[in-house]
């Protein structure tokens, strides 16, 4: 069953120091009966600064060992603090170097895809300079991803990336088979009724949360991507706070039920 639970779901517990990377993986495997983790770099990086600082190589080695011990897949590594664009050239270079460091980690851990955001906080458009730079960097990263056997691209997560038509334009300009989109279903600031289907041809991983996709809508939303031949994982990213473990479990169950129903329909 291609269901994963994304690391950011446990952000509240992480903030309270009530969970760590290994407790997260243990919960996925034995509490939720899920064999795939959408790992978020907040578990191994200090994100208190915009240019995040990574834990040492020994900690990363332990994450790999923990994944192997539990026989878990890593369909996606979601990276914060390494987005592409910043108007300050010096900061842009620091972000770039941070992205490269995260790609080293993703390749070592065996991630099937990597999310690195466009940048552009607070904006709904890109200047010509920003667009050209963003295309250039994604083409560079996509070639590296192709050589490493994974895919890479942004999530509709911030600023211009939440504009579907701009994301389509970006994908067409990058024009590389290893480039794609981490689709956070329904999370758009314009054209929300067509956003998911418009970007469907480029989707390599999915985030679902009850704010944008209610439990009774999951099956219908899944069908949009199944119609475009999507074969990847469906990642539950539920930033639960009141009762995190129970809230996440409820939504995971709804996603599993919708997935099994869709699979059953496909086999008929």
C-alpha cells in the first residue's frame, strides 16, 4: 500500500521534544502500520535560522540504519532552509550550498524524490531574473537527480509556487524528466479548482491534509492523479496539535480506505 506519513505531521511533538527521528520511524512502522516515511529535514537540521544547520554525519548514518532495520521506503525528503531564490546574491549562494548538502543526504538515504522549494516568500510572481535562475538551478538539480535515480522539484508551498499556471510554466521551461512536483493537494492561491489536475503530469509525491482535503473528498482527489497515471506514494501531512497521535491515525485510516477502494476499482 503506497501510503506514507510525512515528518511535518509530528512538528508539534518535535517542538515539545516528545519525539525524535527514531520515535517517528518507530511510530510509522508499528503504530500506523505504514512502511514509508516522507522525511522532513526538521528532524536532522536546525531550522531556527533560514540557512539551516545539519546534524553530523553520524546522525545521518543512524537514520539510514533505522530505515534499513525497519525495511522502510523513503519516497520523499522534504527540505526547508535550502530554497532556490533570494534577492540577496550572497544568501542565494548559501542556500544553494545548503541544497547541495541536502542532496548528498538524500542520495545517501536512498530518497526517491527531493522537495526543494522555489523561494519567493510573499510573492505571487517571479521576475525575469528569478525565473531564469530558478529554471537553471532546477535543470542542474534534475540532471543530478537523473544520475542518482530520483526526482526533484518544488512543492506548492510558498509564494509563486502556489500559483498553478506559473508552476506549469516553470515545469515546461525546466523540461527535464527528473524534474517534478510535490503536490500538496488543494493548496493553491489561485485557480484552485484546476491546480491539481494542471500539475498532475509532473507529480512525483503527494501531500494530503484535512484542511485542504476533507476525509470524504480523498477518493475523488486521488482519482484526479490516477487518471494521469500517478503511481507514487500518498503522504499524510497532518499538522495535528490537540491529540497528534490520534488525529493522525484517523486521517491515515481515511487515506488507506480511499486508496484501497481506488485500487479495487482499478482491478475490476
